[in-house]
């Protein structure tokens, strides 16, 4: 055991999407010393830079890997995707950049997340992005992350979009803004044909600062708490175990890693921690609870003519709609993809209409599998634990099939391969959805903002009952936004940096 040679004002645990933003913003003050600890490598695999290759990254060391626990409602064990590299999941994901529809943030307040509505987040959405399109009242023009839709999209995806309009759905001008329902090309984090990750946008210049220290391949064991205050972290790197001291610790390890680290540190549900053999510092039952993810599956079509090879991220067009049972926020997303290969199914010359329930009612958990910090935790999103989510998916499949048979696709569509024409009744569709559902890789909620008994952090992202400790990443979202989560994570991190700077 050794001690770090110098103390830092801030230690950021996790050099992923949120952590890179926070480290960059805090270290802009030359009088502030910042240490970032990233469990993965400092550079991603070469395939990360090439957008069409993103599915291969799930099977590299840049992904933590592992499988979920066996899902009670489906009997399956889906793959977990979360980045283990500088830049985090923004370095391995599908590069979709879309805010949740504005109304999907409204229920955060009911959990006690004060001042976290869409309007509160809007300045931070704008601060994170450069979007040359859209209404400048809502879109950023000089942020570190450069985003734009495919122009033009893949021909087959443009045809599916035309099919959605033929079926009576609205063509959205800016589906990524959080202000519109309907269908349209979605913003992508691709610049000049290459992935644009959080590390690309926030750390290229910041990493040269003398007051910012970044340690890659650093596995954090625990946060050290003394007299109710976080004062240091223990980690291992290059064969050494190090204790690094800081004025404040910010945990940004994601919706799986952040609750895992808090529990390893003795902060979490007391009965679970004692059962594992960890001394309880703070009994916070919400740590690792409230896990939510977007379930994803869809309809696969075989092409009647050659489908152009995807040169971007494959999924370039999406739609947000409300089912008959939806609340104010849209609860169904349809994602148009130029190959079924992204699902892991090898069907040549195919395209996909993906279906996902955007406002799931099911809740799961993250729990420790043991006391070793390198032991992957037990992740259970509990897909379809609440049958209302299955009803939403069934409605999404009805819409997807309606669009898939629109006239605009007559020259593209040869046949429906999956679930196939035999899956014509509800029971058959239920069985297909359960067998084929995968993670959309959007876990949130396990260190939720709020003031209830299940909340973990307050509205300033401070961990309840522990001073000098905050959490800032997807885990703090009380509920899922009705879209992909990347843009919201950037906004949370931008706001976190401002909250931290102002004490």
C-alpha cells in the first residue's frame, strides 16, 4: 500500500462520458487540481473510430462485458454493454445523440429531484453540443460535442421514413431536440466519418493541462470515508495499491459501476452489505435499486434488392410516438437500421425496424456478487417484470409492421424474416419479444436524485448522509428519458461541474 504523492481538490472516479466532462470543466480553473481514475485503457480499439464497426466493440476489452442475471419474465441472459476505456460508453456505443422528449423529465420532480426539468437542463444540453441545424433557441452552437444527422440517410432508411409518413406519422424537423414527436434522421456523434466521443470532445485539449492527472487502467476499490466525510479513494494501478486524497470525490462510473463502488465502500442497503461481508458506513437502501433500461427488439426484413452498405452507425432514423396508454411523454421508439447484423443475427441483405419501450414500468437492481472490486456485479433490469411494458412493445410491433408494409418499401421488402408471418397473434408475438429482447444499453436510476427513502443523492448530486461525495452520471436519473440516454448524460455532467464549482 502506498499513498499518492499529492492531494487533489477533486477525484473523479470514471473517465467515461460524464467523468470526462466534469474533469475538463473543473480543470479549466488552473488553481484546481483534478485526478481522473479510469479502469480501462487510455485509448479505445481502432474499430472505435470507424462508425459501422461499433457492434464489434461489445466483444473487446473496451466493454466491461458480462451477462445480466437470468430474467424472470423471459428466461434469457442479455449481454451487458458499458464502456471500459477513456471516453466510456461514448467510445463504444451506437453514436445516437437525442434528448428525451421534454415531458419525460417532468416526473423527476415527483421523486424530489428539484430543478431538474427539461427547462432546467436546457442550458446544459446546449452547452455540451455544437448542432449547426435546428432552432438555436434549443440547440447549442459552440459546445465540445459536434452532432449532426446523416445527410442523406441510407437509401433503405429514407424509404422506411417515407413509409412512416405514408402511414400518417409526422415527419419531425429535429427529432433529437426533445421538442418534437414523429420520425426523422437522428443526430449522430460522427465527425468527418469518425466517431466523436466524450474524450475527443472534452479531453484532447484539457489533457495537456498540468493540473489534470489522468490515470488509466486504474481499478478503484473503494471510497474512504472518515467521520461521515469522503476523504480519499483506494485504487490499484501498475501493480500498486494507492490511496489518493481529495477535497471532494465525484463518482462517475455509470449506472452499474457507481452503485457497485458505493456498496464496496459500505454505502448502500445494510442487509445486502452485511450479507456480503462489508461493514456498513451508511444504510442507503436506494443504492443499486431502481435500475431501468430500455428493452429492445424488432422486426427484420429481407431486402428485395441490394441494401446499400452502412457507412455510418447503421441506425440513422428514429421515431417517437405515444401508445394509447402513454402519459405525456412518448413511450415507444422505432429505430430504423440498415442491417440486422447489429442484433447479432447473420441475415444477409436485411434491414430492421427496432422497437423499444421508452417509459418502462419495470424496475430491477444492481447487487454485489462479492467483496472483490474486480468481480462483476449482479445486474437485473427485470425486463417485463411489469406487464405494461410488454403491452407497450406489442403496440410498437403493430406500428412497426404497419410502417414495414407501407408502399414506400414495396421495392425494398422481400419478406418479414423475424418474427415472421406465423407470429400473427398476441401470444406468438409475446414469445418472440421475450426470446429476442436485448439491452439498449441505457441503464439508469441506481443512485437516483431525490428526497425519498429510495433516493441516493440530493438535487446537488451529494450523496445523502456523506459529505464530500457526489455521484454524477446516468445512475442519478430517477426515471428514463424517452429517448437514448447519451445527450442527457452530457447535460447532467455539465450541470454537475457547475454545481461542484459553486460548492
